[in-house]
C-alpha cells in the first residue's frame, strides 16, 4: 500500500515509529504479559512510566521547577471550564483575547460559568488589506486588576498563529492545544498552559496542564473534584483513574521527540513544511490564504480554491492520491492542511505536487 498522509486537525497522525512500537507491545507491555491498558495505574510499572513522561516533558519544554505538570481528563474544552473554576472565585475578573473560533469558545464557556465574577473580552483580529491580522493589545495600558488573561496562540480552525510573546502585567493562561511542542516557547512567561493531546501529544481525551505554583493560591469556585488543579497536584494526577493508554502513548511521543533532537529540531522541520505549502499557495493564483504573513499558522494551513465548485473534486482526487482529511472546518469552509509534528516533510511535498497538478489541470 502506498503512503497515506493524514492532514486531520485532530485527532491527528501520531509518529509512525510510536504507532509501530505501540502495536508491538499492545498485548505484552514491559514484559508483564498484558497490555498497558490492563495494569493498575498505581502499580510500580505504570508509576515509572508517569515519572518518565513528566521528566521528558519537562526536558522538552524546559519547564521550571516552580511549575506543576498535570495529566488530566476532558481534552481542551475541559480546561475552558477548569480555568474559570480554579482561578476566578466569586469576585475575580479575567480578560479573554479573541482571535478565532477556539478563543471565542473559551470565552463563551467562561461567560456561562462566571457567576458573580466578571469576564471582559477583546477582539484582537483586524482586516489588513482584506487579510486577517492579529494586533496584540497594550495590556499595560488597561486599568484593571485581572486574575489572568486568556489567549490561544494558534487558532486551529482559522489558521491564525500568534508568534510574539504576549506582554502582560497579569498571569497569562494559554490554550496551546495546537501549538504545544511545535516550536520553542518560554514556559516562564505563563501562569498556566493547557493543551488537548490529540495534535502533537497523543490520543484525544487527555489534556496536559502546566501550572505555576502561585496560581494555585487563587480563590476557586466549588467544582468537580476531577478538574480541581489542587487535587490533581496533591494526587499526582491520579485523584481518579487516569486515561492510562493515552498517558502511555503521550510518554512514547515524548521519548520519540527527544530521540529526534527535541522541540528545537522539530520546529525547524515544521517551519520548512509550512514554508513549502504557503509558497505553493502564493505561487498559484488558483489558491488563496486569508491571513497576513506574520500570523499564518505553521500547524494549520487554511486555503481556498479560486473556484469553490471544484472543492469536491479537489478532496476526492487528493484522497485518491493518499492525501486525506483536507476539508476545512465546517464553520469556515475551504481547505485545511494540518502539519503537526508527526507529518513528515514527504507528506507536504506530496501535497504540494498534487496541488500544483490540480491547479494546472483545472485553472485556465
Ligand atoms: N483549543 C484548541 C486550540 C483546539 O484546536 C481544540 C480542538 O481542536 C480545542 C481547544 C478543543 O479540544 P477538545 O476537543 O479536546 O475539547
């Protein structure tokens, strides 16, 4: 069978080497004669796995000692509510920066839960010559006392990425679901980072939370115990039975990333992949991307065909060529190619070849 390249925005491809290893040890993990899914999460073998996973993640992301690393349930959206419940209390105030679909969804969830606390929001996307551009606000000039400012540096649906670090007088809470480990970030700039696992880490359902120690002193709202950061810290992310298979795969992905040189090394490849694809889009009048160069996402490349009546043919022919899941999100339409860490350069090269051939055939 020839190669299939999966451009799905999530759940996404996992590294081939990880999938192969997982397949080999599916029925016999660690010489125990059973699957990793069948052993106690409190047994010494699984505990060793969790310690190694945390150590590897700390090394990959250079996480300082005053941050806790949590492996939680509930994916990205689970954290939309956890952040509010853990940090706002009854009288707190928070600011949400809106740059696309996911930051809007986080804001909507916060507004739903806020009770007597207060949520402010700021739209940070403007049109520059018809293209979406992020304009970061001068937060120091805002006269308010926020518990945190929430933002999403990569909008998976809209294909918008914010590469500049946010300069904030308040703790920054960041949704890194589709950014984490794709490029280097300075963890010490954040009060809390969260990420659904299903893009650069592992299977859906799991979420990674990296939280600075002092954030846990903020007054919280009554909430479900399994989403309580303080309990998660106290119980080493095992207040209840954790998603063990997802945790295992995440551990394998961290080990794989270390083996190929870590985040700095994959970041270079990610940059190369995105450049190849945007160059193809820019060179062909048949394709169009609606984001200014400085905010074009490296992980989720969105594009439209000049003639949208050809969308169906594009997707069908791409699939026949082994290039799958290129349909854009239902809210924005068009196409989207997600280029997470597991997507090899060859996958993007194959997509570029296909797009050039499709344009030559259909665009006169
Ligand atoms: N935040 C971002 C940036 C996402 O891309 C997604 C999902 O794709 C989510 C949050 C929601 O994640 P989940 O579906 O795991 O709740």
